[in-house]
C-alpha cells in the first residue's frame, strides 16, 4: 500500500469541486511517480469544515477560495505550519506575492500557482524552469478568455460589444458581473505575476496600467479588417530603457503575430528573448476542469521537491510612458485641408503615418490612420489638439498596434 499524501482543500466551488473529481480519477497514476497516493483529508467552505482541523491533518493545502481575505490568512498560516500551498488566486498573488513568497522561503515550503495565470497553459513552470536560462525581453499575452471570446464574436459575426457580452454570459464564459474581465483588471493581475517572474523584480497589481474593451465598437473591427489587422486585449510586460513596462490594453495585431490566431475563450502567452526568438504557449484559459488540471499538476510537483520561490535580484523601475504604434480613428467633416492639419499636429509631436484609410463623404467622413511607434505621452498630446479642430465631429478614438510579426 502506498503512503497517503494528505491534501487540505480550501474552497469547493467551480475549481475546488472539479479538483476533487479529477483527483479521485487520477490519484493512482501518481503512485509510481511520487511513491504516494494523494487524497483529500478535509474540505473548507463557508458552511463546512474547520480550518485548524484541516491544517493539522494536511501535508499540503490547496487554496481555491479566491479574493484576498480569508485566503491570505489561511495561506500564510498553512506555510507557517510548514505545509506546501497550491493556489490559483491571481488577485492574492499579484497584491501580496512578496509577503507570501517571503513566508514560503522562511518556512522552507513550496508555494505553487500555475492555475493563477492562463488556466491550464503551463506558463509559470516554463518561465521558472524551462526558460530559466534565457533573459526574457518581452511577454505578450491573451490572458483573459472572456474578453477574447467577446472580441472574436465581434470580429467574426459582427456583433456589438453588448450583444457579444450577453452571449458570453449565456454560455458561461463571462460572470454575471463581468467588471474585472472587461476592464482589463483580471488580465492586469496575471501580467503582474508574469512580469514578477520574468524580470526578478517585485511588481504589484497597482503598478500595471490597464484599459478594457468596453469602448470598442463594431466600426473599429470593420477598419481593422480593411487594414488587415486583428483586435485583441493584450497584456504586455517588457524591458524598456528605464526599467520595465507592464500594461494591458486593446491592441491591433498584424496576421503574422502568433497571438493573432488565438480565438474564442482560449489564452496564449508569447515569451520573447534574443536567444530563443519567441515561444508561444496556448490553451484553455479558464474553466473548472481545466484549472483543476493545473492545480493538480502543481500538487504532484510539490510531492516531488523542490521548487524555488521567485528571488528579487533586480530593482527595476516600472515605467508608464513607453513607445507604441497607434490606430487613430477620426470622424471629420470632409473639407479641404483636413488631412494636412491632422498630419501637421501629429508631425509636431514626432508622429509619422504608416497608413491611412478614408471613408465616407461630406459631414460623415471617417479618417483612420496607423502611426509608427512614438512615446504615448506625445501621441496623446497630439490627440488632445486634434480633438479641438473645428472639423472634428466626435472625440478621436485611439487603439495601440503591436507591429511586430514573426513569419
Ligand atoms: N473559475 C475559473 O475558471 C478559474 C480559472 C482560473 C483561476 N480561478 C481561481 O480559482 C479560485 C477559485 O475560483 P472558483 O471559480 O472555483 O470560485 P467559486 O466557484 O466562487 O468557489 C469559491 C469557494 O470558496 C468558498 N469560500 C468563499 N469564501 C469563503 C470563506 N470565507 N471561507 C471558506 N470558504 C469560502 C466558497 O464556499 P461556498 O461553497 O460555501 O460558497 C466556494 O466553495 C479563485 O482564486 C479564482 O480566481 C478560477
């Protein structure tokens, strides 16, 4: 008989119940690998179980409650008691990661969190282990399946944002309250965690600049098609001259970019470095059984020690004003000199135009441009001036463009 490895399970909702079912199905398969048979020794929910009792009877604690408290308190207490912890809690790790990793180090236990970023896509393990030998320069990620589903439906079926959101809710891809997803906050938490691991420097969720998809229109999708571009909610973490930049915003992609072909609720992360060019990982980004697969993978890894907590070897500055290429959409009265005046204001800020599309006539004309990369502060200074021109009929709309392609 194999020895029992006892798991205390905190939370028994979508992921927690899927974890229990998956463990029951797969437990025997781990005996030859680990010499032990993992088994749930206690479950805590709001109405069931006692934390102290569960802790006393566990070799490892799985935290699937979510949110900050009481999850933070339970995770700290478990590690202080010498237990390994596995969590899928991106909010907790992106805000209290430093405290938790310090606690794990102090007590010589593992804190694993593969399920916190991009569901079953094994990006944490790849960053910490497989690519440990390379200096990652940049990460681009589609790390929120809800928004990717909405944008896919808007682009492929011509749905409005509201129609696509409603459909996502009906199919269970979006919560009843989708705020964290559609504002980009959920993706920002995941990018904070990825940046922390890639650049060995503390990154807090509050340092991530994020922008959501609520203001995107079907018209932006139409122009994207005309210009040969796809629109995605992209998380970026990259080294820049003055430090690092971590941000989330809608961005246009050219078809040769590896993330351009990621559709529906899927997630994908592209890791770039000089030596390896790029590695892209993709797969289901959420869902009970999918996330439970990542969580159980972490449990098995913790049964085969050791794993390191992220070290702080750098003290990099998180920079907000960085260079981007832009799509600029303007509703204008079609008069002589419109293009020249817009181009002059852009030129004064050092912006140069890569391509232009003009549609419509008279009072109903649209001028859409793609600009070469320039500092965001300079671009927005030009946009403020352009918005005051007397032929502008609405506020100009700007969306970033990621202009590299890997072909
Ligand atoms: N759902 C996904 O697709 C997904 C994907 C990736 C990561 N995650 C992460 O996985 C974690 C769990 O998500 P989920 O979707 O499974 O959440 P969920 O369905 O809301 O389940 C939460 C569970 O935690 C329990 N709980 C809540 N507050 C508690 C408290 N104060 N004390 C004890 N138990 C408490 C709930 O108890 P009751 O049963 O009594 O309500 C429930 O069993 C979160 O960190 C989430 O971000 C989820």
